[in-house]
C-alpha cells in the first residue's frame, strides 16, 4: 500500500473556502518540468521579485539549485525584473531537500522544513533498528556495524558527510540516535566550526515543523542537531544573531502537513519578506 501523501488534506483544512485562483505557467527549464505560479499577478511596476520554491515529497536539492540559475531567463527574458530573494518550503523528502538547499546554496535566504530531517545518519540508523537489519543487530553493540555495511555502504557514508547538515558539523553518530551536549563547544572546536557555520547558515532563517507522532520521520532523529543549532543561535550563544532558528513540534500530528503547520509557514514567509536584510540574492552556489 502506497504511503499517504503528507499534503493530502492540509490545504483543504487551512482554507475551507476556495482561495482566489492564481495564474500557472508550465515550463521546461534545463530539462526539468516545473509550474510557475503568480506571474500574471505581478504589477507593472514590480522590478524585484521573491521566489518561493515548493519542494514536494519527491523534490531534490540539486535540481532546485540548477533551476535557480536559469529560471529568470525563462520568466523574465527582457530582464525587466530580477529575482532578488529565494525561499524554499519542502515537505517530507522535500523537507530533507530544503535543508540541503539552505546550507549548500547561498542564494537561499530562508527555509521552511516540514516533516524533514537534517540528520540522515540518525534517521536511517533508526530505520535500521526498527527493521532489525542484520548489520544492526549482529554487532557487539547494536548498530556498531551499520554505517559502512552493505545496508549503508562506505560511498553513501562519504556522500552524507559531504552534504548532510548534521554530519558536516558534528560527524558520525556515537550511538543509535545522536546525543548532543548543548554546552558551548570548546574554543578549539569553535575555531573549527565557525568558518563552516558562517558558510552554511550566516544570515539565514529557518522554520522547522514536525509532528510528535510522526513514525516515518520521527522528530527525535533530528532533535539533537536542532537543539544544538538553537543553542548556538540563542542570545548569548556562540553563534548568536547570525542565524534565525524556529522549531515547532505539533502534538498529535503524524507524517503530514497539518492545518497548523500551514498557518505557521504563512506567518514565517510573511515575516521573512518583511525583513529587508534577507532580500538580496548571493549568486553563488555550492551544489
């Protein structure tokens, strides 16, 4: 039986009356089929445009970054307008991709991550434990041999270490689920982390939305990293005022984008658009 679409009913619940139709234009950009909404609604004097990239449960970060490079040439061929701000909103696998876009593409100012995870090692280790894979159970301590096994080959470990936010900053797991000390890193560790933190997060805004009863992407799998990042960014933290992080866990919500999540996402997007310090595009990309 196919997994239920996590976005199946949320928008119908959030908007019981039918919203005003928005224009839609189908395009193929760099070989990728996309839909662009809202072009016809732009006023004649609009010269600077913010683009919200919607990453559905099958989205990828590399494709999104490629599209960012070429989209303006397709939708504004006369160069009379410019995209000056990019935001991403991703759900489920699209949420994983939103984390990737945020940390690897300097053009992304903000991300709304819905039921996604920034810690792939923790997520897949938890699934291996639940599945009772031999690579998990047949070891001196459960999970010791999982990373690097046939179930999670060394090549995948290397790829995760290159791209995954938690792995890039905190390395491999030291147990089934990442355990984090929220105390500030030592001066030596801060010296190592600071250049990387600036490259990945400086000046960006993050909204992480999770369900307390989500069994497919449990909140606990990304909780350690989120708490570590929030502690660093909090007032008085060692990375204070350099990244904005919001983390909301919704009671009795599973692997779905609930009505309350839609409301929070809209609120966050509106606040981000009003924040003038996030309105300019850095044209570089690391993906």
